[in-house]
């Protein structure tokens, strides 16, 4: 936990934070915000569900013993991918496991997978690709577990380095049916968004007056790509925070302290 949160007495007291993660991933963050004295308004911008037809995924997993490396793109990929792998008999002996973020690495370790290749600083495809373990992959077979679609940089780069790459869609994302008026009436002090896709959905559901009403709210995002999209949309207070719950909470506490100091 960040020392600011450890030593501060309710650093988020009196603040209402909008949490836009998928509903089943929002509870822990919401609890920690409340423990820091704040309140939360849950407004999921993505729905996550298993793939409708698991036949292709199961066929891919049946060949996983032929692969050298499995990469899990997100905590959702860990949840649904490892779940499907274990249902099919378990992780093959000798298969290397990697992921792009600390949240996903933590989820893998919580499932008993101790040896995880993951970046220690930049938590994205670029960060994983920079690691020494992924430089000499010529001849490797790599399976990348992810949702339905996404960035191709990881797979393309590994292919350029001589690996053969296969994507395994183990969950699907969709746009939830949300009422934007509920968000506008939530009296939010700040909003957190954790993916470019979710931010795009949010902007699509808002008409121009609603966009104008929200763009002055502090927007907390964990990656420069999301921050850049937010600025293109016209958000005026975009705050880039660290990875995971700890990074967001530390950034919220810092911002809250700034607000108190300005009064």
C-alpha cells in the first residue's frame, strides 16, 4: 500500500469516485476506496462473459502441450483461460507462463502459478516484449489468451522474432446497457477508466451536453494510450496513474491532497 494511504486519515473522505470496471471486478477496488474514506458509484462500461462457443478454445487447449509459452493478456484472460485449461486437465509440464500486467500476474499467482514472466515497470505489450526472456524465441510456439479481438503488436513482434503465434479467445467483451443520466446524477468528484475500449463506449453514450458536463471531471487512467484518447475526446483533467488498484488509489490520494491544499 502507498505510504500516503497508510499514514493519511481517510485521504478520500467526502469524495465520490466513479468506478467503471466490469461489475465482477469492481468490488475490491470499491471496498478499498471506501476504506480510504471515499464513496463509490459503480458504472460498468464493459460486460465480460465466456465465449459463446467454446469448441474452438477447447480444441486449442487440447494442443497446448505442443507450445512453449502461453501469454495471458489480462485478469479476464487469466480467469477464463486458466479455468478452461484446468477443466481440460491442467497446465502442461514445461509450459512457460507470461502476462503483461501486475494485476494479471497477481491473479496467476493466486491460482498457484508461481513462475510468471511479467514486466516490472511498463505494464503492457511493449513492456513484456522488452524482457530478456522474450528476445530469443525463434522456433517457439506461443499461444496468446485474450478476449475477442485486441492489439496485434505482441503477436506480430513475436512472429518477427521467429516464433509461431496463435490467439485463443477465451472471453468476450460487450457494451453494457447503461443509462448515462445515472452517471450525470451521481455527483461524481472523479472518474476512473481502465481501457480505451471502455472510454470509447462512455463517450458514445453521452450527448454533447453530457460530454460538456463531464469533461471537466478529473479522469484517472492507467496507461498513456488511454490518456491520449481522453485528451482527443476533450477531457481537461486527465491524470495518468500507476498500474492496478495500488496505482489508482495512490493517484487518487495525491489528487485529494492537492484539492485540500488548494482550499
